[in-house]
């Protein structure tokens, strides 16, 4: 049980930021993930804003942009496969 907890609590870095991602899903979101598109999205999202991620899969963009919109903002991430979210 301790090993399982340690694996699930171990941080995973995506584009220089740390997240907690299920080790079984990490292959879907490498350490570097579409830097150009991420830069465009980050330049358009503001604190308190709303971001809609359609076909979110494991939510790589949603996780990164949630840090920008903060607690006053909203992230809506849609993934048709229930096991896709990590």
C-alpha cells in the first residue's frame, strides 16, 4: 500500500510545472507537451478567466491553465472516455 501511495503522490513535470498524475497515465503526457500551443493558450488565459478544453483526454492543458485562472476562474474539461482522466 505504501508503494502505491508513493507512486501516486510522486510529482510529474510537464513543461516545467509539477503535477500529480497517475503513473498509469503518464505515457499520455510526456515531460514536454506541445510547447508552442501551450504558449499560445497561456498568453490568452487570464486570472479569473474561463477555459474550455474539449477532448481533454488526460487534461494536460486544463491542468496547466488552472494554475493561471486560479481559484476565481473556471476550467471546463470534457473527455468522452471516463478512464482518460488521471
